[in-house]
C-alpha cells in the first residue's frame, strides 16, 4: 500500500477561509476580533512563531496586538498586562508565547488568563472542561487541528483504536481527550503511550489511527506500524542538511518514507499538522469574539 497524503496546507487554508468569512460577519455586527500576543525575551524560534501567528491573523482580518517585552520583565508586570487584557472588551483572545524566562512561573501566568479569552486552550478551566466532555471548552490548537484533518479526509475515528505516542499537555493528553469524547468525529478507543510504555511496537501495531508527538526523528519506524494505519506525525525536528542553504531541513517523528509504503494516509512534515495549529488559533479567537460579544 502507498499512503495518500493528508495535505495540511490545503486543509488549513480551508479553515482560514472559513475564519475569514466569520470575521466578516463579526465586523458586520460591529465586532472586530482581536488577539493579544505577548512575547517575553529573545528566543529566536518564539519570534518566528509569533511573527507567523500575527501574519496569519492579518490575512483573515483579525487584529493582533503585539506586546514584546525584554527577558528581564518581572512576573508582576506580565500579570498586570494580562489583567488589563482580561478587562479590555476589545480584546477577545490572549496568547502568551511559551517558553517564558526562568524567573517567571508559566503556570501562574497561564492561570491568570481569563478562560473565556484562552485562545491556546491551556488554562486549567478549559483543560478540565475538555476532559469532562464539555463541547464548549477551548481546545489546544494542535490536537484540535488533527481532528479537523481527520474530518477533512472523511476518517471517522468512532470505534477505532487510536494510539497516541506522547503525553504532553499541549499535544498527547488533549489529543486523547478529544478523540475519546462522546461526540462526532471522536468516540475512539484511545491508548496513550509514553517513554515508560513497555513494548511500544506492539501497542503502535495495534493502532488503526496512530498519532505521534514524541520530539525526535524516526521515533516510530515501519515495523511498528501495521498495513492500512492512518498516521499523523505531529513532530517537527531540525536535522542537519548541507544541501540546503540554511543548513538543515525539517522532519517529523516518524520514518516517513518507509511508513508511507504501509499507511493508508499520512501527514508530511513540513506541510502536515504544522499549518493546522495556527489555523485553529484563529478559529479559537473568532469563537471567543463571538461568545464575548454575546453572538454565540
Ligand atoms: N506541529 C505543531 O504545531 C506542533 C505543536 C506542538 C508540538 N510539536 C512537535 O511535536 C513533538 C512533541 O511535542 P511535545 O511538546 O508534545 O513534546 P514533549 O512535551 O517533549 O513530550 C514528548 C512526549 O513523548 C514521550 N516520549 C519520549 N520518548 C519516548 C519514547 N522513546 N517512546 C515513547 N514515548 C516517548 C514523552 O514521554 P514522557 O512523558 O514519559 O517523558 C512525552 O510524553 C515535537 O517534535 C514538537 O516539536 C508540533
């Protein structure tokens, strides 16, 4: 079998088109959706991510407030800016780019964001709502994007065995919560594996749907995958590549070429899950705007 490609660029464009339409409708109702973004420090990767998020906001008509702060900004100041954003009715979504500098407690900062403006879906109130099956919880963008991809290709996980490798709070755990919901495009039987799982290959071979978010290349190889599996590769890793001008290329967490021979569907890296994450951030922002304006 040779896998069909799940094209994240095409699917994320469809989501962004939908968001742009929703933004127009909100503006017609005198609501300008607005996402406030905070970046503390000089982390190069974070700067790139924040830049991309703001660019994509502009493309769909969402206003972005760009708050860049020096690395030595006190936690108190960060919290006071969040407090002012929480109170500001013209701001609908709040995003604090992680990681924060060491002297700042990420948990305290994330918990300060009003749950109704939690565009990233990381606030414990939203985590709890998602875990308890509340369909109105803001969902973390990456796993929410994976579910949209499955819907786009018409793959209903209901009744299937979904194996998720990785249990981080931003990918693995919310992915498990989303796929195990008693709801459309969910209802899967979910197994969440991690670094302490015994015989990972036996677990991954039993998957109908395999989602990998581990953080290193070739973490899942072809012998760990059964014929016909739907494979979603969340990983983004840099590997040295002298043939590229920038000296590296991006690869995922699965051995793509060999697994593509066995899988029924597979996401590429780049161009797979990555573009979905920002698209879902935009989606969360318009949902927040609609709710806060009393239009939902
Ligand atoms: N496309 C996107 O938009 C997007 C968004 C977020 C993340 N990512 C990428 O996704 C990957 C995972 O990110 P993350 O934030 O979830 O990473 P993370 O917080 O480092 O979590 C990695 C998970 O993988 C597990 N793991 C590590 N080695 C393992 C092994 N040998 N066997 C089984 N499980 C193993 C860890 O287990 P323990 O819990 O036992 O340590 C942990 O649960 C990274 O490549 C990241 O860049 C992409």
